[in-house]
């Protein structure tokens, strides 16, 4: 690749990035989650397919994800905005997990003690 081609590609990238509006977590408009997800996945696929085949697959995947970070940020912000405002929701999840674990450990011990009492 010569320097002229590199300059043309860099200029095309700058023009493309200039037209992209920044993804903002503060956007007040309701988001279409499936459309945002499709846009993000489409961007990742296109970015991955446009890369050359040299280098590791993991490296190419990271580069594609880095290239589509604004789409990912918009999608994650919309997901977080769509969640209910219950501050105890994560704690309730941990409490249920802990209770299930305790039941998994206590139930066999309880049965074993009942067998010994008979």
C-alpha cells in the first residue's frame, strides 16, 4: 500500500467519523433496543470483515469491537435506561443465589440428620 492510498483511506475514515453523532448515555429519547443491537452487531461484522487476514483472530475481534465502541455504548446505555429503577434488584438477585446455595448445602445435611434420628 503506498502513501497516497493510506492518506485517502485516512481521509475517508475521518469523513466517516465526522458524520457519526457521539453516543450519549444522557440522551432522553426512548431507544429501540433491537435496532440498536442490530446496528452494533452489523458494525462489528462489517469492521471484522474489512480487516486483513493477518494477525490473530482474537486481535482482529478486539479491533472490530474497538472500532464499534460508540454503537456498543449506545446499546448498553439504552439497556440500562430501560431497566427498572429498583435499587435493590441486584441485592435481591444475590439473596436468591445465596438462599439457593444454602438450601443446596443444608437440605442433604438435614436429610442425613433425620436418617440418623430414626
